[in-house]
């Protein structure tokens, strides 16, 4: 069983070495996209809040 574990780990290591740069690039692109999505969502909430405040501002002349 130990030999099987070693062979599996070696195979995993070989796969990471062979395809690692692609995996890192995909993970980076995913994390960049997630950050951008979260930040855009945050900005949209602020814009909506500001718009509601603008609509309800009693100083507005209509």
C-alpha cells in the first residue's frame, strides 16, 4: 500500500510539474475575476444607496 501511495504522489507531482503553470494561471485569473466581481457588486450597492438618497432629498427642486 505504501508503494501505491508513493506512486500516486509521484504521479501527482509529475502532473503538477507538467501542467502547473496552466493551473496557476487559471487560479490567478479566477481570483482576479472574483475580486473584480465583488468590487463591482460593492460599487453598485453604493450607487444604489446614493441614488435613493438623491431621490429622497427634500432640497430637490422638481
